């Protein structure tokens, strides 16, 4: 009997919920119809944008960047950056036209490298900073390259900040010790030997299987000797 009573009570609760839902729908019919119509319009606009604009733009950007990548791989940085006046406009043009796409974002990284290799670190910094990413490979490399750019224009402290940031972003045996070592060498150039020893020690203790760790004791000893002078 108790079980039947509980089942009966549950049925009444369900009926009451359904009844209230029906009353709400009836009372707010026009509002709901308007709301659904609005959602349908929004969805329609999104689909139109996505398939009629965003996807085609992404495809065009991918096609456009392909030739630039070929020039880049051949170290033809000026052509990769500025185009060939025939069938390829260059990374800068791709950024202007398709900067919001994935390929456009990638073009920012390529353009930054090209400017750096062509001896324009200031513009390289601007392009590299506009690149957005959160992976553990390309993003640390771009961050580290910003550090190289700053060092090349004499802003060593800012360069160190980006080297350490790159090492932190990578957090792996491959890239982190590379940028920590760069930071250490930069610290030494500022006669900040204790800071240099600190980052060298991180390589020795945390990334002891890396290539950079193989001769890091020599760097530590060298910094210790210089710190006593």
C-alpha cells in the first residue's frame, strides 16, 4: 500500500509539473513564439556567417598562405613577406585580409620571423605579439623569438623576461632549457651572475636529460668565477 501511495504521489507531482508547464506555455504563447523565432534567426545568421563567410575565408586564407610557406622554407623571406607581384601577395597582405582566421594568425608568426631575419626586429616584435596561441611548441618559440628581438635592439632585460616566459610556457625538456640558457647568457651580459647561476641550476636539476644540461656545469662554474671578480 505504501509503495502504491508513493507512486500515486509521484504521478500527481509529474501531472502538476506538466499542468504548470502547459499553463505557462498557454499564458506566454506569443512570447515563446517570438523567442523561438529570435533563436531561429540567430542560428540562421550564425550558419550563414559560418558557411557563407567564415569557412570560405578560412579556405582562401589557407590557400593564400601555402605559397608563402614554400618561399619561407627556401629562406626567401622578402618574397614570403611581400609577395611576388604575380600570384602571391605575401604574409602581410594575408594578415590584412584574413587576420581573424587560423591561417591569418599563422601568417603573423611567419611574418614576425621574416622581419627578424630581414633585420627589422621592431616590426618583428609587433607581428609576433599579435600572434595568439596556447600550444607547448609554436607559442614558446614565438615568445622566445620576441626575446631575441629585444636583445638584438639592446633591451636585454626585456629579452630575458620573454626567454623565461617562453621556458615557462613550454615546460618541457626540449624548449625550456634552450630559453633558460638564453636567459642565463643574457643575465651574464648584464653582470647578473647570481641570476645566471639560478637559471643554469634549473637546467641542471629539472632538465638534466636535455642537450643543454650536458655542459651546464661549465656555465655554472664560469658564472661563479665571474661573480667573485
